[in-house]
C-alpha cells in the first residue's frame, strides 16, 4: 500500500500530539492548580459537580410491564413515576412508610 501524505491543514505545530513521555510527566489538576492559581480558586474549580450523593439513593432496575399498564401510568400526567413508587411502596409487605417524594416518616 502506498503511504498517504499527511494533510497539511491538519498539522498543528503549535499544538503537537502528546507523547508517552508527556503523559508520564502529567499531574492531576488537584496537584497542579493550587500552585498555579491559589488554593481558593482551585477549590472552586475542583469542587464536585452534579447532584449530591444521597444516603438513601434509589436503585435502578429493569421492570417488564404490560404496555397498557405503562400507558395508563403515563397518561396520568407528570409525576407518574413518583406516584408509581408511592403505590409500590404502599403495596410492598413490611415497607417503611414513605411519602410520595420518598422521604421516610
């Protein structure tokens, strides 16, 4: 096979491809940022993102339901999943009493 010439438009001399040596020298942002921009600014940049971890987190499952059952729940409008959880919780044997939001009482 004939070797292709690299496309000169894709070659970026100012931003070369990283080598194995570059990756070996790399350090985590938590280690480098405090020295570069200060501890307080680094802490703001490195704070965890997303929803806070709940001590009573829900567990994802796969549940097979008849199509008409699921259609009736969805047709009941917004909040149908919360209402379904409340109905399942109420119907489950020995379950703690919970309100519709999942809070223990």
